């Protein structure tokens, strides 16, 4: 079964879709969530019947192709569990026609175990492999060169009052420890991961700064989405004088809202932007154990080179499957976007935040007013400029 994406559940996906006259996306969401609960009970006849009702409902026709494909895939899983192989294969074919491409999951999905020797299943697996996330990333991997954008990345100095308060309130010097810079960054990663739970559907509380985010979660017992977790880690690094920025990892499909946000921290002894994922407590290494940067991870996904996920990677305490995470990041490392300013609570400043996006040459330059595009990875991932005094325009700090 595969209904909900990894970081943005079907609930969020459908909430973006238009209402229909006879059935709203919320009605479909409610039905799908109830059907999901039937799987652990092995109530597959009921699941198949209700999924058929969803497919035939007026609301289904208003869904995006991706949402339709996922529901047809789950219908195939239900029929496979019932031993109805021809129908299961037919619905897998429908899902493939609607754009389903997760062949890696299909090949290991226990719901489909009885189909794996079927010629139709093998043909579909071959088809999906050709459109796998890794294959698509390879098709859109090439960068270029060119003049640097007129905008530049800026990093807030650690003596900013807000960062100093955050550092002192949460004893971040002690959290980071007295080891080398690599161990200090990793300790901050583990600390942020332990502070809050992840929920891909969570609303982002304002203001979006580390202290407020942690405080809201503790008071309300709530979780945060990946963007806010990456924000906390970035600001924790900044508070110790380590340049850091959150990186929105975007898929090729502009209709796919399921992106992911990680943190990149500049580790001077390694002279690179280390890949840090506070949502999953995750880093990548090569087979020799060398910690990898964000561009190195992408390059290895493109080349098919070995990648080792950190052993303690997990989602809310549940071990993270390396293969699933590999596929998920292959989907989401096509385009990379960072705020031009890395500072405490930057995305809640009075003035609109601005961003710089690294795109492959195959992506047309058609971004919004607040996004500057570059195709030059050397410039995008170059050594950061020295931290500077940055304050929110119009704030009390700016007035002094």
C-alpha cells in the first residue's frame, strides 16, 4: 500500500485541489483515511470495495493525476491481497498511465508479492524503472556556468542579540560540545531532531524563529514540518558562528507539492556544505565514512555511486529505510532553493524574503519576483562570506 507521500500526506495534497459540486476533497480525504485503517485489520474486501467507491465518486475526477495514481495503486494492492491478479495488474497499469513511478517501492511491496513473477508485473517494473526518480534526476542533472547573480548570500553574525539569546537560553555551546567542528554540527543535528516531532501537515506558527517554534511545540504538544525543523537547525548553527542555511529540495514536477527541506552547514575543516536532515536525523557518507555535502549527495545519486545513510536515521523514533529515503531524495534534489539571507527568523521579517535557486539547465528560468535563478553550482555552493550584522528592517535593533 502506498497512499500518503513521505512528508506531505494526501490530506495536504488534496486540500490544494478545487472543490467539486457533489463532493469535496475533504470528503475524499476522510474516506481514504478510513480505508488506510483497514490494512492492519486485513479487511481487504472492504478496502477494495471502498476504494472502488472513491474511484467512481465525482470528487475523484477533480484530483491531480498523482493522487489518482496513488489511489489506483492501492486498489491494485487490495485486489492482489484478495488473489485477484488480473484486476490487480490492470489497476497497476492504470496507475502507471496516470504517472505513478515508484517502481522501487512496487518491487518490495508485500501487498504485491503474489504478482512478482507475472509477466505483466515485470513489464510494468521495467517501465517504472525507466521513469524512476533517479532516472529523472539523471535527465535533469546538468548544470552550467555564467555570471554570478547580483544578489548574494548573507549570514548573520553570532553576536546578534536574538542569536545570543537563543544560544544562552538553550545552552547550545554545551549541546555542541568541545569537539571538532564536525562533531559540534552533528551534535546540533541530533539535538534539534530530539526537540520536536515531525508532522508534514503542520501549520507553521509565526514568528518563524527557533525559540518560538520550540516553545510552541512544548506548550501545545505539537509537531513541526521539515521546513521549520531545518530553520531551527540553521539558527542553532548560526548562533555558534557556523554559516548555515536551509535548503528546499524541489522535485521536477511543479504539480507535486511534496518537497523536502534540509539544512546545509559550512564545515570549514572539510571546506564544504554538509548535508544535515533534522527531520530524519540523517546524514550521508561514502563507503569510506566521509561525511558528504549536499552537492556530493546529488552527484552520487546521479552517478549511481554508493551512498550510506547514517545508522541512527529515523522518523519520530521509527528507523528510516535507506532505500526509501534514497528514492525520496532522488525525487527532491532536482532544484535547490535557499534564502538569500540566513538570519534569526528571516522568513518572518516585515519585508518579503528573497531566495536563490540552483536549477539544472533543462529548467526554464521563469521564477517569481523574489526568486533569483542560477545554473552555476560552483557559485551556489562556494565558501560563504564572513558573517555580518543583520537585523530586520524596521525593528528596534535596526533603529539603533
